[in-house]
């Protein structure tokens, strides 16, 4: 069971993410969109959209630094574990709060506006559910581990890197705190539904968003 959960399941999630996205783009390219809803509601999106995406970028970069970069490398540059943990706690905490706030504003917009509710699919509901679970468990895991008792860079980081080099080490995940385990399951669930959701838009040269012209909708 340990090998299935911490070896087979992540590889299945990665497979769905990569090949599922490729199949959707090849077979149904016209559905490859975020389904922009700016023409249905603009005022709330003007705040919620940039806030969520900016915070998500900060969190993503934090995960890259914390998971993909080995602890030995940061220590080589003079950043010991205590200093790294304090930086990750405070910077990650602020980014997490902004991400949760942006996510809640997007949920409010999605599920309280009449126009938005009738244009929300069942896949959107599942996406919000698992994306919200991923965000909340990640933030909760960070806050509950404020004292640094659990060093995820000694367990989760090496486990994830072992998957990438095709030499999995599931034993590293046996005794991690339950909140981090739920966080792992939730991001794997997001990978499974990614190719079938509006999230595919993030693969379409997302940085063009920074300098593209604004989409203008005229009033009747």
C-alpha cells in the first residue's frame, strides 16, 4: 500500500497531467481555454484575479526552492536550516494568506453571482474543491509546523526528487504529519483533473499575460 500511495499514485497523476493535457490539446484544441467570464462580472475579478495569480506565483516559487533544491545546497551558500525555516515561515505565511484571500474572493464571485453560477460546470466545482483543499492544507501544514519540529526538506523534498529521477523512495513518506499527507493527496487530485479543467490555460505561455492588451467589453 505504501508503494502504491507514494510511488504508483504520483506517477499516475503525472501521467494524467502530461498525456491528458497533450491529448486534449490535440483532439479538442477549441476547448483549450480558461473560459473567460470577465464579460459576466468584472468588478470583483479586477481584484481577485491579480491577487490570486500573484500569490500563486510566490507559492510556486517557494515550493520550487523548498522541494527541488536540496538542503545541502542552501547550507553551502550559508543559509542554515533555522534561517531557511524562518524565511519560509514568514514569507510563505504572507503568500499563503494572500493566496487564500484571492481564492475566497474568486469563490465568492463564482458562487454568489447569478450570472456566474449558471455558467459554472460540475468540473469547476470539483476544481474549486480540490484546489481549495490543496491551498488550505498547505497553509495549515506550514502554520502547524511553525516551530520547525518537522523538516520537510529531509523527507518530502528527497521523496519528490526520487520520483523525478525514477528511483522512488516511498519509505521517506511513512512518518510525515497527516496534514502534509493530505496536502500530497490533494495536489495529486488536482493533477488528475487538470487536463479536463480550465487550468490548462496556464500552459499557454502564461507570461504573455503581463504585456498583452486588456480585453475591452463595451456596455450596451
